[in-house]
């Protein structure tokens, strides 16, 4: 299971704060159950695991030598965590990057095919 803690996060640079998705925790995250005030979109554990497994099978998670650092709005991170139910920053970033990296652009391909099917093609219904 991905690292989940109710205590205050440790200071930057400590061994505990440098974690990431280990081989054992790849594809797992704690998904918070929806409460009365929770936003309506909370990803399922199955969706998180499916995205991370697809990324792993595509070789996107094999080497963990990269590091990302950047400044983003706390509100953005908080909302993304609420929307997904993912509690750790590392899992949130990995899930977001994997989702973007695995995007299949189906919508664009579908739009481009509009009007290209022979109108006399019998589809059986």
C-alpha cells in the first residue's frame, strides 16, 4: 500500500520524505471513501491500479532516477487529492504523469474520422 500517514509530514530531505513508489507499492494508493462533503469524483482503487499497471507494463516505471521539483498552488494539489482520493504527493504525481503519458488520443482520432465512413456501409442494425 502506498505510504499513508495521519501525522504531520516530515521535513524535506529526511529519509522518510524521499520515498516514492517502491516495487511493492507500485500501483497501490489509499483511496478515501466519499463523505457527505466530498467531491463527486473520486477515482477507484481499481482505476489507479490499472493506470499504474499499464505504465509499468509500458516500461514507464522501470527506472526511478528522475526527480521532479516545482512550485504549484496548494489549492491545486488539495483539489487534485480530493478529486482522486490519493493522499500522497508522490502517488498523485505518478498517477497524473502516467495518465498523461498513456493517453491514447481517441477523441482526436474519432473526430478526424467523422464523415469518412462510406454512408452505404451496412452496419447490421
